[in-house]
C-alpha cells in the first residue's frame, strides 16, 4: 500500500487522527476533517461548542484534533488550501 504524499508532512502523530484517501487529516473512524475543527477554533469557537457540534467525537477526540493541528500546522495549511481550491 502506498502512502499519500501528505503523510510526509506529519511531524507528530496522534492516535485519534488519520489521513483519508485524499490525504486530509480526519478524526479516526469519522469523516470529520481536522481542518474544520481547527478553523472553527481559530475563529474563536470554544472546545465545548465544538463538542456540541460534533457529539460523536466527544471532548478527547476534539482535543486530539486540535493538538494534531497545532503539532502539524504545515499539513493543516496545505489541507485548508486544498479545501479552498475545491470550493472554488
């Protein structure tokens, strides 16, 4: 199995985060992109609100996604740019 090129951008691995087929970091076992949680949090949305928005994740996985994003900012920036291109 070949790894997605974005895998090389991961500096610190986290147990609740994996890459999807497009190379986007997602919360493991879901399709929730880490970039989305990161982006909302950077805009001032608190963790408790994110947990309410994504109840299937719970606090530990929301915090893990944010920790992953902090530790792997280059990959998150690449992924945000990817989403921007998709949205046109």
